[in-house]
C-alpha cells in the first residue's frame, strides 16, 4: 500500500508512468492499423486518432507531469498530490478510454478531453501567484493553444467544422515545440553544466530572445500561411537561431554523458524540424516528414530524456541512467532517423520505415517501463520530494 500511495505524491509519477504505458499501447495499435489488422478506432479516423493521442494524449500528459512537478520547485509550495492528482489523471484516462471505445462522435467525448488542461491550469494557478513567476505563467497560454488545436480535431469529428483536424494536430505539435524551446532553454544548459562539465554553457541574450520570437513566428506562419515564401524564410530563421543556441550549449564531455547528449540530440531534431518545414513550405517534400522530425526525433526523444532524468532526480537517486535506458536513447534516435529520412530518400520503403520506427519506439518505452515503474511507484530513497 505504501508503494501505491507514493504514486500520488507528485505529478511526474503517475503521468510519466501512465503516459508511457499508453504510448506503447498506442504504437502497437498504430502498427496493427498499418498492417491492416485494425480498420476503425473509436470516433476518429485511424490517422487522426494516432496523431491526436500522441499529441493531445501522450505529450500533453508528460507536459502536465513536468509542470506539476516543477511548480513545487518554482514556488516552494508542496506540489499537487493525493486526491487532486488522482482527479487529473482520472480525467486524462477517461478521455483516452472514451475516444478509443465510443464509435460515434459525441459532445461528451470532446468536453471530457478538453477539460483536462483547464483543470490542470486551475490547480496550478496558486503556484504562479508570485510576481517572480510571471514568466512561468506562459504555460497557461500554451494550455489555451493546445486546447484550441484539440478543439479543431473534435469539431471536425462532430461535423461542426470541415478540414480542421489536421490543422489542429499540426498546431498542437508546433505548440509543444514552443514548450520545448521554453523549457529547454532553462534546463538543458543547467543540466549540462551540472552533469557533464565544469564549463558553463554559453547563452546569448539576443539568441535567447530570437529563439522564442522565431518559434512563435513559425507557429503563426505555419498555421495561416504554410506554403508561402514568408513561412519558408521564418522556418529557416527559426532553425538557424536555434542551432546557434544549441551550439552555445556545447561543452567538453557532453558526448560522454548519455543523460545529457540525449537532450542535445533531441534539440537538434527541433532544428531539423524547422529546416525541413521550410523545405516543405517550398513544396519540395511532404510536410509530414518535417512533422515527424519534430514528433519522433524532437518531442519523443526529449520527453524520454527528460522523464528519465526528472524521475531520478525527484526520487533521490543518482543521475546516472541504467544501461538499458541508454539503449532506449539510441533506439529512439535511430527510430527518428528511419522515420524521417527513409521515406524521403527511399519512398518505396515508406511503410517499412513506419513499421521499424514504431517497433523501436515500443522497445525504448518498454525499457523505460521496465526500469522506471519501481522507481515511480516506490518512495524516495531519502523519503522526501525535492
């Protein structure tokens, strides 16, 4: 019983655990769809279901778990736990079940799914009251944009709007990229300095500013004018600025510390996503290739790196990942390479690329669950949350 109660001590525990379990299930189902074993998923088309659950199911849960945990450090107030945390997880799980099992679109499905982020924001509000945390309040804006993107998916399913689901999914992906750029700028240099080297990563005020401005401009231009010359220029600028940002974070020994190089490589995929989006806006390659650079290489791998480190740090363990987890890092990076570049270079192997990438994702997150389930459900080694 003590182990089970520990699961509800802080937000990262249940959300990292259940989101990882669901991501494995999602990917198994997606591979079954690709092989023709499954032809219908709940109230959404299979492709939209896959995108929706990976963006607004898996990724959003991980973001919630991270912010619920970080809010404790930022505010000095004990993080959301117990009944409130169970309620949040319950809403998230209920939405996943309804979307998967109910075969006709229904307003109740949309309302339950859309309720998750407002409730999360409501619970988080007291943690951001301090004027020193004004910057962190941007998460409320992220939540609003994610809700809007999610709404576009549901309203098309309900027949309220037309051709908005894909637009909503892409908006969700680009919003999560904004979250990564915001969080990454704070934690990657810090983690790099504390784990990899005594040398301090370099940050440049103007580059920091323009990394955010260019990413926001990218989101807006891709939503309204994706195949325009303006979108091409903005995408290339965003890629260049964030590449300079990443280069500044490089210090000796990064390549020797897996728990750090996974974050750096994942951020490089964000840069690749920007560049490929610019090329896509020129109609040279399908925009789905750029999207998967963001989702598999950037979002998926950086989530994996973050949840492995955060889970160790907040359970009082040494920040050295198990060897199996290092294999997981490698599997995800190869999965991203396969998913992005094989369809572009060898389009005849498109289906094979999806299969291989999906299998590597499943293996990586199965390794995470194998190593980290005992860590997430058991008490801290030092018996207190940090």
